[in-house]
C-alpha cells in the first residue's frame, strides 16, 4: 500500500489545526474507483466543519480529511465498476464524511462524471458541490423557468454565481444581491437586476418575487419574506439558523438537501463544455497553501471559487 499526502485535522479550531500528513493510499472497494486527484475546490462548508461550527458541541471523534469535491484521473476500477473507466478524466462529489483534499481518493462510481474535452481540471474541480447546491434548489425544487422572477442571494459567491447562470439558462428573470464592489461581476454572469445590499436594503428594491434562493439564513432569511409574492417559494441551504415563517406570509419554505447526483454533474459539465456555464475561479493555489485557501474562504469576500492544484499537467505530484 502506497503513501500519499492528505490535509487532516484532529481537533476543531482555526486554520492552524489543518496539517499536511502522510496517509495510506486508499484501495477501491465494490462499486468504487481510485482517482489520482489533480485539483480540489474550497467550499465554505470546509471551514465550518473544521471550526466545529457544525458539530453541535461534540468533540471530534477521529482525524478528518477536509474537502468535498475535485477532479482527476481514474487509475483503478474496483469490483463492479467498468474497467474502461481507467484513464478517464472525471469530476467528483464525495459522500458526506469522506474528504477529498488528498493525492488519491476512492469514490463511488455513481459520484463521478466524465469531464468533457476543453474543460480544465481546475474548472471541473470547482463545480461539483457549488453547482449541485444551486441546481437542486433552483431546478429540482423551484423549477425555475420562463416567466418566473427569482431572487438569488450572495450572487458573487460560489453557489450564487452558478445559480444565476443556471436560472438564466432556464429562462428565469434573475435578481441577485451582492456588495457594491461585485455589481459589475454579478451582472456579467447574466443577472437581469443586481442589488448592492451595502447601498440599498434588498427588500426595498425587489417586489413580487416568485422564488427566493436563500443561501444565507439568519437576518437575510427574515427580510426575504417581504419580497415574495403570496404563494411564492423560499428555498434555503443550510447556513445561519432561521425560523420558518412561511404560514404567516402565505409562502412555502423548503430546505434543500444537497446530495451527490451523477445526472447533475453530467448536466453541469455539459453546460461548461458548451459555454452556457462559466465557473468563476478567483484563484488557483498550490496545495501547500491549504491554510490560506480556507482563510480566504472564511473571510467571505471570494468571487466565485478557490481551487487547490495537486498535480502538474503531466500528472506528477505538484510541489
């Protein structure tokens, strides 16, 4: 069994608890493939888990590898998988509890999707979790389409930036919130209307919205009821806690469950290949900058996504 690099933490805390460790390379089990990881993405959930914010006060039971998604090349096929998949470029979204910031990962065959020609490893790595987190609320739950007015919060972030493009591609009229410094960026993604929340309260600028995509929770969630028409829908991700006041306002509130789905990965990668989805990658950092990557993510001012590069184009381990 070989040795690989992995980013682990053994206790909750700040970025300093993250450590680059040698770990045993994994072996694919039934229905799994082994992947040489070329790039991984940085998602807000990474630092939230690392900090203990999602632990409910419980101690960390054992060391964890951080990360949820990435891209690489299949190097081995376990029992029950297609041997022809070896050598293929794939993007992946890991099951909950399985980390991806490592030189190699095993992944259920159902959690991977082929990367089309012309789509780079960094771009493919950036999309699985953020794209799925936008697709399920907007497409599966809200069924965004022509004639619908959709308000997307945090339009400059990883999920929001993809959500704008997904909703627009399906014909919806998209209103997005962001800070004033990101207005032009968010407009370039295709938003029909952009509200700078640090200049104008969004609830004063939007009315009669069919769908609010709440990526924030907390105070933003409470204020969002004011912009929804009666009978409208608020679809939420797990962020800050919120109180469901849907009955009071005559609207439906739904919390999306984001789970890996191959059909969604396939659809997102196809959109990237045909140019209808642009993944805004603000920075591609070397793997050694893993702490800085989470610090930037936790700062909350990233446009789009941050990606960590683990391998050079020839497949060798990057320094």
